[in-house]
């Protein structure tokens, strides 16, 4: 019998939770995921970031870089999880990605290595985001 458990914004069975945590534990020695960070936490940050962008992102460029790292974590999970769980995560992130693209523009120059999301900057940014102007 499969008993779903709430796990972030997705319902995961016990074996799926185990797969998530096993993957995260493997990433910790690489220092590519903070010890208190999780795939689910990255999902929460990505959703929060998109919602902030739709209003007016008002944070520093350094904070922006930290915030969009969450999407890199999600992509790595999609690439490394089992096909079933990977597909569910990809389905979850798709509408957030669409909203992210709508709330951002392609930067005039690359400022960070990463996926497609790393080449984008907020369409609207507040006073603290003045450094984005150099990439507009």
C-alpha cells in the first residue's frame, strides 16, 4: 500500500521521500547544497522568487544570485532523480518557469554561469536592485 506524505508542494510516498533525502545527502559532501537546504526548500525559494518578481524584486544582485541558485538545485534534482519522480518535479516547476520568464528579461551580458535562468534579470527592480541596470 502506498501512503502519500505531504513533502513541500508535492505529495510523496515514503520511498520517494527517501530518494529525495538520499540524493541530498550525496550532494552535501560536494558542498553544492547547504546542510540545511533541501530540494523542497529550493522549490519554496523558487516559488517565492517568482512571486517577488511579479510584484517588483527589490534586493541586491548578490541576493539575486543566491535566489536563482534554487532553480539550479531543482534542475539537478530533475536530472538525477528516478524518471517518475523527475517527471513530477519537472511538471511542478514548469508553470513557475513560465511565470519567471514573463517577469524577467534576457540580460544584455552574461553575469553568471548556469542554466537558462541565469541569463535573465528582473523586468522590474526596486531601489536596492540598481546594479541590475548594468545588465539591462
